[in-house]
C-alpha cells in the first residue's frame, strides 16, 4: 500500500480536523470509539486522513449511556 505523506496525520492535525481537544481524542481512543492509528511513534500516533474523515462522517449517539439495572 502506497501512502501519500500529505494523508498522514498526527494528534495535533487530527484535533484541528475534528475540532476536538487532545483529551477528547484520547478518551475516545480509550473507549475504543476512535479509529486505531496506523502507526504509533514515541511522539504521537499517526492516522490516515481518510480514517478521520470516515469517523467524522459517522453518526454517533450523544450524551452518556444509561447504566443497566
């Protein structure tokens, strides 16, 4: 698979593209609700722009989930 370097994004670029904070992105990663990075470097995970655009375009439920009783 050949990747254009302009299509690779670090955390700062992902935050800029999504309008979300680093903490928001990290929390969604912990929950498993954010795309897995294609590579994790010591300085930052890396994603493909296409992954992030797909995440942005995918509807998500808003608010907290109710705990089952």
